[in-house]
C-alpha cells in the first residue's frame, strides 16, 4: 500500500523530545508507531537508540499513525532492523517507547 509521506512538526521548546510509541505486532507485519512530543522533565521510561551504524540512506518505511490516517516515514535500514528487534523482544503485548536519534 502507498502512504503519504510523514512530515515532522517542529518541536516546541528546547526541553521537548520526540518518542516513537512502537506498536506490538507479528514479525511479518509492517513496523507501525505513533510519534509523541513529550517534555523531557516529565517523560515516561523509554529505550534509546543514539546511533546506528550502516548506510545512511533512508530506504525503509516506518508507518506513523496520526489521528485518523497513516503516513510513511523513511528511515535507514539499520534503524529499521533495530526497531524490529525491539518490537520482537519487548513489544509482545504492549507498546514500547523509543527515542531514536535519527527521528528528529
């Protein structure tokens, strides 16, 4: 399926970060998440990916749920694989919050 491209909203303030809320799914399902802008002082627990090695070309798709529609966010292959591993290990039946340096 072809989804429209996800466009980032600017973060409001220097104490705000963007977290991926990675949804549980089967291994064969597409990666799907919601993006949440949260104040760093009141942020819930999350996993962090500060750097992922490999080619920096954005060739993979992360589906982002926004209200009533879904958009496609292009990400690197290495980030895609890291998120798939996190989903497989920690998202069996609940969402997992992740901060990824590559997702601005």
